[in-house]
C-alpha cells in the first residue's frame, strides 16, 4: 500500500467501497451490498457505524455534511445495507441506518418507508434477486425483510425489457420530477396483540396525556397536559392536535425549524412520550434514540399553499399532517410515519381519526371489527394517499396492511471513497 508523508506523519490513502446513491420517495441514501463492505463492517458494531458516519460526513458541527454524501437533512442523511435474504419466502434483507448530522451516532431503531421504495429496485440492480422472479415486462414483486423491525415489505417494481423501469409519469409531491410508480405494501406493520399485552397501542389507550414540564409551553410556569395518540405501526409515532400546541396544522418548515423554543417543546414531547410508550426508561435516553418515536401533529382539513407554491384545497384532503424527523419539521412526509397515519386514521377514536372526521368524512368499515379505506392528507409539500386495513381482535386493534405509491431511481453508482483510518 502506498503511504504519504507530510511533516513526518504517515497518511494512509483513501479506500473505495462499491456504493449506489439512490432516491427513494422523498429521501436519498447511500446503498451498499453487504458483501461489498470491508470485512470489519460486514457485522453490526462500531466499525460499521464509523464507516457509515464517514461516508455521510458526520458528525459535522457545521451541520452541512460538506465532507460526505449526506445532504444536511434527516431525509438525506441515510444509509442502506442489503443482502440476499436469510428468511424463508423473502428475496432480500434490508437494514436501514439513520445517520445523525452533528453527532457520531447511527440509529438502527426503525425503518425508512421512503427508501423502502428503492430497496426492490436496488436489489434487482445488484443481482440479489433470483432471475426467475423478474419478468421480461411487467411487475416484479420483491419480498423484502426489514431487519431493523422484523417486518415484511412488498415492493411492486415495474420492469421493461428485463430491467428496472425508472422513468415514468408518476408524480409524487415533494419530488420535483416524475418517475415510474412503485407500489409499496407494509405487511402487518404493527405487532399482533398478545394476551395481557397492549399491542399496537403501547399504553393500551387510543388517547393519553403527555404532561410538559413548566416553561416548556409558551413559557408557562405551570405544567401543560397535551392529548396524544401513541401508536406503533410502521414506526413508533406520537400524534398530538396542532391546536393544543399552538399551531394551525398548515405550517411549512420555516415556521418551526428556526424556532429554538418550539423545537425544544417538540423534543420534550417526544422524550416524555417515548418513556410512556416503553421505548426508553428515562427521558435522557431519547438523545440516543433520535430516529424514533416520531412526533406528528394533526388538524382538520384546511386549504393552504404548499412549499412548492401548489395550492392544496380543503376539499381534496381528509386532514392536515405535519411530522418531525430527527428534531426538525420534515419537508414532506416520511413513509413509515405515513403507515402510522393511515392506520390511526381508520381506527375510531384516535386523534388522527377525529381530525379526519372533523374535516372531510372518511368512509371506513367493511365488516364488524374491521376498518379499511384510503385516506388523503396534506403535508408541507402537497398531498399523499395511503390505504390501510385494520381489524379488531378481542377488543384490540391491529393493522394487517398499509399501501402507498412511491418512486425511486439511481442517481449515481460506482464507489464511495473514505479515508482508510475510518
């Protein structure tokens, strides 16, 4: 190996690792095949985390990730590792790492629903799917094992002349250009209820209260109690009413992300809620679990102008939703949060369902004890339609499938280079 000398110090050259830079939904990430990683990074642990941090350019005290592949937002500070599946009746195993921007931390506690749309396409490109499962023309049904949360995802990837079709006329709010539509099904995204356990609603309730400490809401010297629906479907999520925390529900990023006090309030809600959900034991532990749970605020449908200037009409949506990811208001909507939103929307009595029914009435119900429908909600970049099927078993709700359409494409492929000492 060539070594470089400066000021009597030896500097190792960079190493290059095969990688693909992909957009999936409204997110971007660096994709790897597990066997292409350096040997030490092929197993979970410090070596893998260190490599991914350096690839993305974290930790960066400037918050820009200039010296890496990250885009300085929660939507673009992401990594994916794929391998041939170890699970029966699955094609590929999918690991997702959410890389912190200003901290030396990779969060493996949840999934990325947006990048899930790119997993099937990458798996085909990388030769991880048996050729017999890929039609010459039509739809390849790729069975994905989401290893972070031990769940199944089905990606419906369009194929033309034996190759993934990436171009098309499907438009996704939050993405500038059209592309080919990829259907994504999240199968049984919530744990089935077990005897004596609360199941999808970890507290056992459809609505709880989170008590904010004094000074955390409008500088009040008194504690503030906030109604909350806490659900574990797709990703652990805490829903609150926009009005209860001083918002209309149609805000864009600039209304919140520059407000330090507001972000502190949201983080306090998230940390206290995480304890109530049983995800952590103490609020201080929330710092090491930044990816989950998500904080989402909802409101009845109202008209507003999206971040692109597109007008979203009240009559076209069921309710408004705004979600925070990694401490900031998301520019569109996380796919996993959309799973939680669609699920909560069809279950009577949740804050999401109540917000929907205060606006445009959603139609649910196929038979006793079950709810199934699609809902359309407004987010900062526009709208998103999500289909959900839920059922009640022995008095407890669970969700059987959540579906949505996304798109994905390769942006760049080749090698990513990092200093060898990483």
